């Protein structure tokens, strides 16, 4: 006998109970799952709503970004156009500025080139002048060539200031002395001698001397040299009855002349006492111009008689011209009378020619008209 609580495996009630328990378990699980799903569905709905809101915000954001992008593109386009215009303007201004700068630079370079050429020419002139100065120093270092230099300078000044027939160069006087230049002045004062002297060595020694005894000795030597020249000219070139009672000493250096008059007036006064006038190139030209005026006046006085004779001859010529004009006037009057008579004869001849042309052959003798026979 089996236990009532013991169920056989093949008992249908067992299987039904198991099936019912399983069904209940499934239903419980389903209800639990449904409850869980219900609990989970609410957050999912909220999440969907949020996702939908995010999608709408994204769409609005996308639209806003699109407008912003378009606006940015338009702004960039306008900025690029403005920058291109500004760059074009700047490029134009820079081109004009560069062109003007290039033109001014070319002009400045041209002027600079011309100035460099002028500087080159001046440098050549300076080099040539340096050579001339060295040559002049060589000339002046020798006493004979220095004298020739003074004579040449004197000749040039005299030939420019006076007519060629009013002076003689290297003229020999009655005492056998030869003057550098003899000006043929009328009496008074008579011919005037000009002699060139150049105390260069004494002057250079004076210029090189320092203050003190050396300069005093150099100044004394300079004065002695000039006084010797003055006395030589007074004794050699002032001859009574042949030359003027005075003469000129020509100093071919303005510096020596200025030194003499500025610092050694006693020497100049001694020249005045000896009647020897000291002249430089400038004062010599002024003196010669004065002498030329005197020569011109003297020659005008010499020619005064010839001028009076020429005026008398001119007066006679004018009188003869008046007589011949009167004769010509009479001839013109006679010719006018002859022309009037010729005109009367021509008028008469014209009248007769007209009558002949009209076949008016009548003999007019006084007031009686005699008809002439006509051919039938």
C-alpha cells in the first residue's frame, strides 16, 4: 500500500500541478516584467521627448548656423572686395610713388653726374693751375726771368690801355739807358718812362721772418731794396730836356705794393721826393687811362687847325651846292614851261586829228571858214 502523500511520476495530477505552477510562475514573471516595463516606459518617453526637443533645437541651431554661415560668407566677400580695392589703391599709390621716386632719383642722378663732371673739370683746372703755379715759382725764382715777367706784364697792360703809336718798348735814351716803356706825352710834361722792378726776394724774406730782430732786419732789407730801385730810376730815366721830370716804377705784384704802402710809407714819400711814382698793375691801368685822356686832348688840339680848314672847305662846298641847286631849279622851271607848250601843241594836234577822223575838212583862217572841195 502506497503512501498517500507520495505521488507517482506518472500521476496526471502531478503534471497538472506542475503545469499550473509553471503557468503561475510565468504569469508572475510576466506581471513583474510588465510592471518593470511600465516603470521603464515612463523614462523612455521622457527621453524621447527630450531627444525630440534636442532634434528640434538642433534643427533651429542648424538654421541659425546656416544664416550665420551665409552672413559670415557675405561679410567675408565684402571684406575681400574691400581689401582688394584697398590693395589696388595702395598698389596704385605705390606705383605712382615709385614712379615719382624713380623720376626724381634719375633727375638727381643726372644733376649729380653734371656736378661730378663740373668737379672733374675743376679738378683738371686745379691740377693745371698747380702746374702753372709751380712754373711761375720757377720763373720768379730766377732774377732775370723775374724781370722778364714784369716786363711782359707791363707790356700787356700798356698795349691794352694806350694806342700803339703812343709808346715805345725798350726805348734807348740819350744816356744809353734802355727803358722798359717810354710813353710819348706832349709837352708838358713830355715823354714818361715806366720801368718794371720786382723786389721779390726781399719781400719773401720779410714774409718768412718772425717777430723780433729777424723781422726788423728783413723789413730794413726790403726798404733798402725798394729805395735802390727808386734812386736808379730817378738817376737813369729822368733826363732834363728829353723826358718828363717824373717817372713810374711798376711793381708787378699787388701784394708787394700793398705791403709797401701799408707798412713802409716813408719809402713811398721818398719816391714822391724823387718824383718816381710807384704803381701796381691796378693803379698802373688807372694811370695809363688818365694819360690816354691827356693824349686824346693833345691830339685834338693839334688837329684843331686842320679841323678849321676842313670846316672852311665844307662851307665852300655848301655854297657851291646852293648855287647848283638854284641853277637846277631854273632848269626845272624852263623844263616845266616847255612841257606846258608841248601840251598845248599836243592838244591842237589832237583836235586836228579828230576833225580828220570826222571828215571835217575846213580851212579855218581867222573867223572865216572856207569850205574845201570834196571828192564826189
